C-alpha cells in the first residue's frame, strides 16, 4: 500500500494526472518502459516484458511460464 504522499510523488514522477486513466509499465530500475492512456493491451505488455534483458535471462534459466 502507498500513502497519499507516495501516490502524489509517483504521479508527479511519471506525469500522470489525477483525472486520467493511465497505465505505466515501470521497470525494476524505476524507468518507464511503456505507457497506455487508453486501450490498455495486456498482450502488448507481456511482449514488452518478455523482451527485457532480465526476463530473457529468466526464460533461459526457467523456461516459459506455460511450457510443459
């Protein structure tokens, strides 16, 4: 859970207005990786995540999450 002050800080950092519907994908390094203002697409988000270096390493080590 985030305090109201932490939420305001995050909204300012990632430039999200209070009256907007915005989804922001944030990497473990704290940088913005993708942003959706409307029409959030889960498949696009998964594809972006799967292309990240840390995720590629995880796939190499553990395999795909739905593999048999």
